[in-house]
C-alpha cells in the first residue's frame, strides 16, 4: 500500500462515514442493538440487558427473544447457575456492536430482537413444578412464533424448553458440551443437569437420530450409554481433533439436515482455563475460538432455538466465564437471525 501524505492523513481524521456501506446504512436507520448508536455508550452505564437489546414483555413485537432462566435446582455438585443470566447480561455489554466481523451478519438488520426478561419461577423448592413453569413459558414463546435463545441456569433447563418446542414434532439437536447429559435418575430425581436429553427423547420431543454431541470427555462416560443406545452421534474431544473442525461441522450438518434443529451450548465444553465458573468443570476442552468457529459453521440450518448454560458466577471471580457465554450468545444470535433474512 502506498504511503499517504500528511494532507491525506489529515483528511482521514475528519472522515465520518464507515468503509462498510451496509453497516453505515444500518447505523443510519437507528433500529437498536447497536443501530441507535448505543455502541458508543459506556458499558458501565444504563440498565444491563442481553447484548444491549431492548427489554420487552410483548412477544408479538419480536422475532428472537433472549430469555434468562435463573434456575439451578438440577445441579449435582456446585450450585450458583441461578445467578448466570444476571452476570451474562452484565458482561454482554462488553461484546456490544452491531456486526459480526467473521460472517458479516448484522442480526438487528435481519430480525426484531429483545431481552424478554427472566422466566418467572415461583416453585423454587419444587423441581417438578419448576420444570412445568419453564415449559409453560416456552410454550407461550413458541405460540407467539418467537425463536428463543435461553441463558441459564443449569443444563436441566434444556429439557422443559425442548419439550415445549418439540411438542408437535421432535427436533434435532447440536449439543456442544463436555458431558452427554443423558444419564438416568440421580438421588431420586430425573430432573438434573446430567439427564435433560434422555428426558427429552423419552418425552418424544428430541430425535436421537438427528442429535450430535460434540466435545464429550471425562470420567462420567459410563453414564452416557443412553446416547449410544438411542442412536445419538457422540464426538469425543479426541475424535474432534482427529477429524478436524471442518469435518465435524460437515458431519453435524448432515446429521441434523434441514429439519428443525436446536443448539445447546454448555460453557464446560470449553477448557476451565477459560471458563472456570461452572458447576462441573472438565479439563481438556475447547478453546473459545474453536466453539466460535463451530457455531459459525452451522449458519444456514433450520434453527428454532438455542441455549447457553451452566455459568456459575460464585466460581467466576474474574467474569471470564460470563464473558465467554455472552460471546457465544452473540454468535448464536447472528446465525439464528440469519435464518430470518428476507
């Protein structure tokens, strides 16, 4: 590139238009999620919402709802994920901006997006009723034709969500996690974070033949027989690196096809060096950028919802785990918004 003269550099100092005309046109429209120039607002001011999206209660006004599920009655060891949505909201302002630089998606230019608040869970001491309350909430979301992206909460929340979304027809799933979460009853209850996808299959809401689980590892392996017996595709972390990320993406896309598909992302899929604040940390996991590439690779699928789970702020003193979760929330929002493009 030719060296610019001092006069040419001075002209650049006064430049206001962006090189990216598509992004400039969007910003000029001022339609939210960065479009109303909130990307210039300091991250420590105002009311925290997921990705600075507007807070709404009327589902009929939106296409995609970002929904907190502050619930952790399903944990088998370290609690605290009930505080996850709150901290992800706070850290998500750090990821603020209207455009994904890697795939050029501007989600707010493609869909009406809002923070729908938290699922109101009144039965905080009754696991069965709490699951029913979550399911009813998402049935209303589904009836309003809103695509939900849920922020937990422990992984047990995926069961009532998928049960609501797959009521009419079982859905497929791409599951990114250290654990397959298809275990049976634990200490007298099946509603724990190690068994949501077994429950969803047995409820007729999840199609195991269209389910792929990526990143599985650790000593809990004996609990995951249901995954193999029901026909799920399990890709252990070792096989992931042997195959290579592009081949994993290709196989996952072939498995789920173009029927309705749900994505479930557990922060413990990532190595605890990056995400220590979680209920069941598992050494030997992904780098954050690998999960970003995975998610971007699922662009164009028929996505009907997603979740980001297992952020436990009491074990996340630096805020890194919540920041990673907020980043993956952003990546999921981009590819889901892309499904709605005209």
